[in-house]
C-alpha cells in the first residue's frame, strides 16, 4: 500500500479518536499537506455524528403484538391437512402390499425371483472348446449357462424348468469339452 492509502485507511479511526500516538501524528501530518484528506475527514465525522444521533427504534406495542401472534401460531397443532396426508400414505402402503401379495401368487413357470435358490452345476470347460461346440452340448442336454465365468473360470449351468440331476452331471463329465463338473453348493 502507498502512504496515501494507509492514511485513508486510518482516517475513520482518527475521526473516532481511536489511533495510537504515532499513527495520530502521521495522519495529522498528512492532513496538513493534503486538503482533500481534510474533506474526507469532515465527511467521516458528519457520518459518525448522524449515526450517533439516531436513537434505536423499538417496534412498539404493535410490533410486540405481531411477534406474539406469530409465536402462538407456531405453537398451535398442525392443521387437519397433515392428517389427510397420513391417511393417504396408509392407503398407498396398503395398496402396495396388496399388489405385491397378488403378484407373488401369480408366478409363472420359467420365471424365478432373483436370489432364489436353485440347483446348478459348476463346470470347467476345456480351453480348446469352441462356443458352438459348447452350445450344441448344452442344448442336447437341455441345460443353459446361468452364470460365469468366475475368477477361476467356472460356469454355473442350470436346467430351465427343472432341477439338475446326477445324470446331467455325468453327461457333462463324459464330454470331451468338459474338464470338471460338480453340483454347486
């Protein structure tokens, strides 16, 4: 900051009489040299006097009455409108539960819930087996891939519409396209 900027920053404190002795001396020296600073000081003093002359205003009795009315309004119980939303929410919940129970009873064969337990076979296919050979093998046995490959290269095989059997496991083990097949745990 320049010297003039520093003096201008100190002027409000000078007008209020809150500067230290060295700062007050620096401001007085600058005021003696620059008449425009004296004009700015006069404006600051006039502003200070105006602000000090204004007495703080009270809202009066009318303002206090409005404040008390607002406080009492907030303390009153909620209107019946909130009760309406509680009833509407209960009806919506009942409708949702009813629909869920209805749909649960309408399950078709061929569809199953996610996460529903089912019998699967864990299979490791031969690395040289092609996709078309694997597809032909699984179609001939009525099986399909439902998961995999896992981090170990294992696939999960299921029989759509029925549980897998020991015969399915043996048929997979007998194929030259399969390295290992076991019922999944």
